[in-house]
């Protein structure tokens, strides 16, 4: 699987190499499905496209079209939008999210994840 935040134009290398690598993973005979997670709600939380979910979804669809145009074989590729999957499984997602939010504070989470702002050293 792979995931991405729809946030603007795609770099040519991202389009071409991603298409090539996905095609290698899903080549006939591999009997596999490649799943892309379109992180639209995460893009919204990170204020991509000015925090406009409609624009984020438009950019997400654009990125799918770029990969198609770059030659990605979509016959064994599935795109899952986080907003749809979270909503579809809300009865499982939200209790877990609330449990985590209740048990851990921002300081504790920062100790676990550099990407969330923890300084090295």
C-alpha cells in the first residue's frame, strides 16, 4: 500500500516512477492488489489547498489521472479515500480515536514521533 495527501501538482518523477513501481507490484501473475490511501482528511488537517475539502478532493482526482496518463495499470489498484473509509467504519474508528486522545497528551505523543515536532538530541 501507499498513501498520499492531495496537496498540489505532482512532480514528473513521482508520476512516472510511482506508475512503474506499482505496475511491477501488480504485474499479472503476482495475484496482488495495490491500495492507495488518499489522505484527504489529513490534507485538510494540514491546511493543504487552503483547508478546502472540495479542492483537496479535486487535486486527489487529478493525481489519479496523472498516474493513469503515466501508464499505471489500474486493473489491480484500489484507491481508498480516508474520509469515506473513516465514515464507513465510524463505529470502530471514533471510539479508538477518542480512547487514544483520552489516554495520551500532546507532550507524550511528541516523545514518540519526531514527525510531530520533536527536536533531535
